[in-house]
C-alpha cells in the first residue's frame, strides 16, 4: 500500500522474487495536500537524494541500496541533473521512470483508490501523508500511543566533536546512573548571547499548507521560547536546577543556564540536545548551537525540525524487521516507520519487499548487520527509547563502532565504509542464495 518511494521499491523487490503484487495508490481518486500527479514515486519536496560520496552517510546507504537492486536509484541515475556531489534529479523524468518500470512489470498490478484496512500479507508504505482513515486503522491495530502526527526533532551531535573539557557529566538530582547526561554550563553573558543568536536565526517556512504544524505548549521550538522572553529558556529546557558539576570548586559561581545532551545510542557516539526542537534553517542551526560552550566544533548527525509527519513509534510497536508484533507478514516501510529522508525511506521499502517474499517462502526475515548503514538504521528504529523516539536519518553515528578506530577521522570513515560494504555484500549473497519460486497468488 502506497505508491511512493518505499512502496515502489517494495513492489519491485517482491516482483523480482516471483511474487505477484497489487500496488495500491489512492491518487488520483483521492489526492493529497502536496501531490500534483498520479505518478508513482512523485517527489513533493526536494529534488535531491543527497550525496553519492561513499564517505557521506547517504552515499554509503546508496551504495548498499544498489547492491540490493534499487529501482529508485536506477531511475534517479537516468534522470540526474547537475548537482555537484548530490544525486539531484529532474523530478518529472524521475517519477515517470519509476512509474513506467514498476507499472509495466508483468507481476505488478497498480490499483487506484483509497484503502482503509491493513493488508496481510502486505506492506504498508503510505508515508507522512497517510489518509486519516488508514491512520486510524493503524492506530487501532498497533495501539494509539504508537502513532504520531507531527515530529518535533532536536539536533543530534557526534560525541567525538564535543569539547568535553567544557562539559560535565550529571543527571538532574542524581537520578538514573547519576551521570547520564553531558551538561554545557552557560554564564549569564553566554546565555544572553545565545538567546540573542536564536532571535536572529532564519526559520524554515513550510512550502505546503499540510506542513504548517501548530505549536504545542509542551513542545515549543527553542526560537519561539526565546521570542517569548529572556528567561523562558532557562526556566525550561535550559534550567540549571538539580545539576551539580562534580568539578566545581568552592567559590565557583553556579551556571546561569545549562544545555543537556542525552545519549542516543548504546555506544555513546550520538548525543541529543534535550528540548532543542527547532525550525531554524540548517546554516543557522550550525551557527547558533555552536555558540554553546563545548559545542564550538559540533558535528551535526541530525538537524532539528518540526513538521507534519505521521509515523509509528517503531520501538514500541514493531518487530526487528518492522512488522506488526502479532503478524510478521504485516510489514511497514518508509517514513511511516520513523526513518527520515528519501534514501532511507526507499531502502526500508526494499527490505520490506525482500522480507515479505522470504516469509511467503517459509523463510525467516532478514535484516542487514548493524555494521551496514541500512542495518544500523533498522537497529535504531527498533531499539531506540520509545519514550523519546523521533525519526532518524542515515548518519555514521548509527554504525557499530570499529574495534580499533584510528585517530584520523577520514581514515576512520574509510574503514567504516569498507566494513559496511563487505558486510552488505555478504548479506546480499546470503539472501540471494535461495532460488526464486514461481509466482504466488498475491501480496
């Protein structure tokens, strides 16, 4: 279900493995607030699939997807326009290419019309603009707490880019392990400078009416809090109370405000700026947040955002291969699962198609190892803290750490890429070892 990037990839992967597929797409019978055509894989936002360079997380993910025979990337290559290191496409030529290849496949039937019930066996890949009726069906099936209708994302920075000499470890009031967070203390002058920088930052302006998300008082953008008054932030996410710096000497002044960073992954490579959801444009996120003590050289693994986005709380509701916990043949893919971005969505569609085909053959589902970018992304959306889960994009912080990482950052990335591609090659060889069977009735 769903004729976007993930749905097209899932249908293609199933058909390539001998499964007859009915691909349901509600357009043009029922249009969305953003789409303009009835074509499969229509791009409604950017025309860029981001970098193709292997030492970029998105470039590595693309290399893995090519090994999995991505129909989306094949179409993107044919529709490519100048974009430097980015895979930018002519969006009309791109969607037309995907549409023609998928709809003309002899094992795929495209059915038009809104579907309001969940298929089994099947793949649900209806994206952030899932219809209200289907969203209600998903909420009923998976538990209403498992579905969100907007995301408020705080930035994530890499641990190795932090100047920990300027930070201290502590949990508020000593809770948990007592030192679960990194804390960036600010003086009054530093706090005032930070608030002033926030107030001058340029904000992202939605291009579509559906993306004009109303603010919730409990989840305001940091720039909105700064606009409401000088002290709003330091009585909110930057409050210093309950945080004791173990290195503070007698006579040292207590912090005027504190920014907390929460660990995002088991290896401690990724740290989330707690409560810092934002609509600032990316250059201003970098400029403003690097004024925080200890974050002067911060490497951003994920930028903050707030936008309309129906997605499942996958750690709470889905299995390791992103299926309903009570039905392994009801799979989910794309942005609906809590991944963020074109390539990430398409990649989960490939895996959903592969795994449904495996299940229909009586085999166990398979997920790439976490040493690959795709496998690491799957691991994150399955094992992240469900209380704080937000959509995630591909980044090197997701990967399983190297046992012996070199000091040189470029060499470290090269080693991560080499390991990832070798692991993906082995994974592809394993899942392709089974002979493709004749057509099944449907999926």
